[in-house]
């Protein structure tokens, strides 16, 4: 009888836990209240403030070029085990947001499906417009502004395990009934890389090439204890796992590239105009492919970006991984 009462008590407790979900909707039309309530927040990277600073500089000068963003595809070809791609397919949208933060004038070239449809409707005199003669949308030559430059490129690297290490510890008495404990720690590093091109819309000349990568770190920690206390067995464990967001890393790489491109567009040195914590240093210390013979890159110092040495200004601070890069010893 005692066992039956205990069983009924456990069953009643389980039912009370699940009582928050019901098959009858409430007065608000909901079966259950959704879990969580975190507010919507901004989505900045360490380089977002520098982009805003660039925008302020452009507004003071009263000049900002018109930029179009084309395809920035995922060329890694990697598929996640649960399905879908491992990196974002929205890199072009991230680049648009970055240029908007930098104060550039954006012209749409990425998705023109609605504009093209309305153009066909207007050409067939199907669109009404109260501001036009006869109430029809008119097609005017030169109505759409052209772009000065456009950005294209792709996500070209996703190296899943540049380096990993771990430690395991087990401690206990030789007597089986005495308490024993276990501790485990794992750490691994991956990276994502991006290659972008800035192209003159009039001549199709590639005036700048940016190639950046960012390393991403993941950690896993767990601990447990196993012991006998008379007739009671205790087996308790706890742990946690964290991975730096891969998609946020892609956004960070894109925003760092746009800082570099914007500085060149506005003719300023980003490390002098917009101070920000950047491990790769100022604009003259960054590798890349700026074409100094074009009007895009002013030849007056300090605006010419040499980008001749990949290591200048970069202290390679991570001692755990600097001896190995992508699986090979340096």
C-alpha cells in the first residue's frame, strides 16, 4: 500500500508540472505562454562603432559615393550534420547593413524583382500614380541613380578544427564504495575567411580586394561526482559548452572589410579618424589589393594603403595556436 501511495504521489507531481499546458485555449487564444522574454537588441560587432564614426566623417564632408552590393556567396560548400549550410547565406545583407552604418548611399541591385515587375506594369499602363498625368505611372529616362562602385565576393574558408586540446581528470579511492570525481575540459579553434572585391561601376575595374579571416573559439567544461552513502547512490554531474557565434564572426569580418573600404572611399586613415581596438593595426599595415593608380586610392599620404606585410601591426597574441595554422607547422 505504501508503494502505491508513493507511486500516486509521483504521478500527481508530474501532472502538476505539466498543468501549465492545456488543450483548451485561454481568453487570449493561446494554449501556453511562450518560454523566454528577452528583448530585441542591437546586433553590433567590435567594428560597428568605427563604421558609425566613418559615417559622421562622410556627413561632415558632405560626400558619400553610391554603393551597390552584389552576390557574396558561400563558397565553402560545407553542410551541417543536422542539415543546411554551416555558414550564413546572407553575407550580402550584412554588407549592406555595414555600408549603411558607414554612411554610404546604397542603391539596390541585389533584389530588383519588385522594381522590374512594376516597370513592366507601368510600361503596360497598369500602374496608377496620382502625381502623374492621367493618373498613370510614367517611365522617365534616368530616373534611377547609378552606382559608383559595387561590392561582390564570397565566404571562401571555413576550417572546422585548426587546433583542439583537452584535459581529463579522474580521482577516487581504491575502495569502490568511496566517493570518486571526474573533471573534463575541451577547447578548440576554427576560422572563417572572406574575400571581397570593390569594382568601379563605369569601367568594371577592380579597384580594391580585401581578404580577411577570423578565428573562432569553442569551450566545453564538465565535472561530476559518484559516491555511496549507506543505501543511497549519488551520481551528480554538471557542465557547460559555448561556441563563439560563427555567423557573428562572418558579420565581424565583413564590417572590418567595410571599415577599410570606407576609409579609402572617404580618403581618411581609419586608425587616425576612428579609433577602435583592432589587432591588425592601422590601414597602412593591412594586406590587400588596393589599386593605387586609380582615383579610388588617393596618392597623398597618409591615405595610400600599402598593405605589403601581413604581419605588421599584428602581434599574433594567441600562443596556443600560433605554432600551427590550419594543421601545418610554421
